[in-house]
């Protein structure tokens, strides 16, 4: 029996290099389902990515035009692509290190400009590919390769930051919430303007073992047991939310999209208004 979603993958790259139990496989699987169910022709998609395990989801695995860029620069490249090809779905999938760490400023400003990109940030709380260095989302106290005695930094609330910066759509889900996440991915792709989903994901190899969760399933159970819907957390104190995954839609709003703004100016010149 042929799996009907295999046609969305680059055959010569299979089986994937993802570790057993890694959440990247779930995200790739869901992405194929979403494109199929939305009946989007992969020829109308341009994926852009950076460096890291999560960056392998679009490239090399998903079969569409792809820019596999340098570490942290996916959004800068994607911005150029969207300006030149506004009719295409420009979709960025990359990790917490790539998008929130080295590429953090690009992310904030793309959200502020509200450029019509769809960004899926796979947050596994670590620099997975390089062996487990601390990332901007690593919880405090977690010992990593670069914080062997504990992490004194506070983790970044990346979805809240992108929402505050001005994105049109922001949500957070986990790899346990596959149906909610699939629905959110569809909403994000359909939404005009900058749309962003923080996907909390498991990394048994470089993260789970550091927090006593050696198998992918252990982290999935953590997501299951410790997630709270954003609608139920208002009024709760920060210490009560410690260790919780706040899931749901943070923001959905309509603002001028960046390329539309540029095209408006062009049109005004053409009409002699400017
Ligand atoms: C300029 C630069 N700095 C550092 C690296 C090394 N490097 C490669 S991947 C990576 C971290 C990736 O972490 P993340 O984006 O969270 O992806 P993950 O592997 O966890 O999915 C780093 C630091 C690099 N390739 N280029
Ligand atoms: Mg990571």
C-alpha cells in the first residue's frame, strides 16, 4: 500500500535522518496533511529554512522550491522571496535556536512589518543538531552542554513576543496536540499577513535525556499533562504557570500586509498620485 502523502516528500531523501521519537517527523507529517487537505499545489509553495534538525523538515524532505539558508537568516531570505513572489505561499520552518536565537531580530521585525510569511518555529528547547547547547527557550535550571551547572537565563516567551511585535496570527501548540496543531497550521497558511506558530516539540536525543525524559513518548506525556489552554490561564500567577505549556491562539487580527503596502505605493506612482 502506498502512503498517499509520500508524494509530497523527496523520495531520494527517505528514510529521514530524524532520531526515533523526534517531533520533527510529526511536524513534517502534519505539514503534508495540511497541504493535501488545503489542496495547495506544491508548485505554489516556497519553503525557506535555516540550520538545525527542525530546518530539515522543509529541506530536504518536503518536495517544493526551497531555500536552505545560513543559520538564523531564513526570515531575511523569505522576506526577499515574498516581495518578489507575493502570490506564493512562503513558508518558513526552523528551530528555536535558528528563529529565536541567532535570527531573533529578523523574526521580530518581520512580525512588526506584518509581511505575509507563514512561520512554524519548532521549539525543542535546545540546540538539538549540535548536541544540546542552551537555547533562548531552554527553561531555567536545565543543565545543557553549555550550562552544565544550571541555566541562569530566563526563557523567552517567543509566541508572546511575536504577538506583541504585531503579527496577524500567533498560536502555540505541541506535537501532542496533532489535531489542534493541524487546524492552526491551516489557519496560519490562510491568514493574510505574518502568521506564526510555536510548536513545542520533543527532542529525546539532545534535550529529553537532560530532563529525565529519555524517550519521545515521555516528553509527549509531559505536553499532555502540563498543557493549559490560553483561555483558562487569565489571572494565574507566573509561579502557578511554571512548567506549563500555554496552548491555543494568542492573536488573530487584520493589519496592512507589508507587500500590499509596497504595491499600494507603486500603484499611486503609476496613477500619478505621488
Ligand atoms: C553562524 C552559525 N553559528 C552556529 C552554527 C552551528 N549551529 C548549527 S545548528 C545550530 C543550532 C540549531 O538549533 P535549533 O535552531 O533550535 O534547531 P534544532 O537542531 O534544535 O532543531 C547551531 C548553533 C552555524 N551553523 N552557523
Ligand atoms: Mg532547537
